[in-house]
C-alpha cells in the first residue's frame, strides 16, 4: 500500500505541474489562478495546497523538474562525450537548450529568474541557485572527462574553464529569454561560435 500511495502522490504532483505549465502558457503566469490549476489537474484546491503554497512554489518545482531531466540526459553525454572539445560542448549545451522550453515558456523563465534575484533569501531563490550550481558542476565534469581522455591539454584548470563555459551559456540563455523573437537555433549557433575559439586553444588535437 505504501508503494501505491507514493505512486498516487507522484501522479497527482505531475498532474498539478503539467496543468500549471499549460495554464501559465495559455493565460500568462500572472493571470493563471490556483483554482483553475486544481480543476485541470482534477484535484481539490485543498489538495493542491498540500503540495504547494503558491504559484511561485509551483514555478520553481517546474524549473526543478526541467533541470532534473536535463541533468539526467547530460550524464550520458558526460560519460561518453564526443572526443572533440567543440562537439562535446555542443552536445551538452544543445541538450540543455533543446529541453529548456519543454515545460517553461520564456515568460515563465523570466519570472523565475526575476524572483530569484529580487528575493534572494526565499526557498525559491535558493532552489534556483542550487539548480544552477548543479548544471555548472556537470559542465565542469565534461571538461574533466575530456582532459582525462587527453582531448584537452593537461595544464588547463578544468574547474575554472567549465565555470567559464557555464557562465556564458547561462548569460546567453538569459538574453534568449529576454527576446521573445529570438529562435532557439540562433541561440545555439551564437554560443557555439563563442565557444569555438576557446575550444581550439585548449584542444590537445589541432585540426588541420
């Protein structure tokens, strides 16, 4: 029975998050109501409040679901990356970007970012920062893996370099979210172009 209850709880939680993201996209984050989210998820308002106190909690839970899935997919790339610095970075970063709008719209990302900055001591902000830290750590892991396999020169500080790559991909994602008209393919192309010169400098195998 414990396993059944856990599955039922997980199913309700998933329905709440999926219903919320649908309404956030259709109506806008500010306009979407808790009551409508509960109705779409087929739970009572009281049940919804057992899971989340407000829309902000639902939003950060959606960000967390997004990043968790991205990290799981990223683990496969880090474990067996392309043996070329630019290709490996592109595989991981594009996987992040391709998944970024599965659950969240640009407006929802902007709301989450703004909340984390304006209210840095809230659980939402701390969770957002934690997720960024985990993504950064995965990029560092990729650089370390490439270095161990002899793809990146031995003298490079893998941690510092991974942080540089992450900070740039993160900054460019913020710019992407700020510009509604900017397509995802443009974001990926610009980041790849920015990373390419650094990748060539640190690569132990020079292309002819």
